[in-house]
């Protein structure tokens, strides 16, 4: 009897329509990044939905994610997660790496760790976390920590898809690391997700007004030249 009620209850939940899908396509305009211009790489745009009414219940999403360190590159370069998610940073290189952030969002530092080991950190604050490696100035990544489980990151073609959305009214938000806050705010809008899903009109994200500044190491100082061999230890706070 209990089993029968449980099955019935689950069917009711399924019947409530947690199944709408929103698809879209983004492109990056006015980019100063040569790769974007030459290869039309539209990856790394984060799109997410927050219920327009604060009363709406947000289900818990996946609580574990991964950002690899491989070929002196963080992969993926842009990672979107929900608040409370643990991110593992496996080091798949033959050299030491670090990951830290001291810029807006959540600040963390997982220390210097050897090849083929891993370190993890939990992200408990919503916001944009810019991630760097304290010994390799060219390494950078972005972790976007969201309160909503309804998010997607665009692929190289700019395609994105968010599944299992309860139909309803949402505010759509967009983030891209090379777009200004004003640009991103102007792209935010209310969308209605009907039970049979939603195809967004194409979204163009302008990189106009973006200024790339060299970032500092974890002590807030400039990176030393050739820090590969022990520069980490030698860097004075
Ligand atoms: Cu590194």
C-alpha cells in the first residue's frame, strides 16, 4: 500500500511538468579576441533562469563538478554550478599547479599541489569567481555560482539548452567574461516557459567596452618572470 502511494505520488510529480526545455543560440559581437573572430568561437556564455516569483521552489541540482588542469589550461574555461557545489581541480599535468581567486565572488586558494593529484573546494556564495593559477600567469578560468539549477553554457557554435524547467515565468540572465555589466543587464529579460518548451530568438552579446587588464598573483602583486621553478615559494606577500 505504501509503495503504491509512493508510486502514485511520483507520477503526480512527473505529471506536474518538470519537463520543459529552453533552447537558444548566442553569438559574440565586436570581440577583440582573435580566436573568436577567426573561428567564430561562441563558447562560454552562461544563460540561466530565475523564477520571476520568489515563492517558486528551486530543486537541488548536481552538487559535484570538475575543472581540470591540463596543458597549463583550466578545462572547462567557463564552469556554471549551483551554490553548495564542490568543484574538484584534478592536476593532469606533469608540473605543479595552483588555483585561487581573490577577486569578487568567493575567494579561495587550494595551495600548490603536485602532478596527478587533486584538490577540491566548495562554493557557498552566488557570484562570478575568476580563477587563476599563482605560478602560471596565462592560466585563467571563470566559475559562475548560481542560485538556480536552470542554466547552460554555450558551446563553440553558441548553442545552449536548459532541460527540466517547470513551466512558468522566469527572469533570464546572461554572463560572459568579456561583456560589461551594463551590456549584460540590458540583455536580461522576463521569459515565459510554456509546457511544450521555448526556442529563444538569437542573442548577440557585445564585447564592446571590455578592457583586459593583467591580473595579479594571489598576494596582489605582479607575477615574477619565469616563476616555474619555485617562484611560488619565493613570492613574498
Ligand atoms: Cu598552473
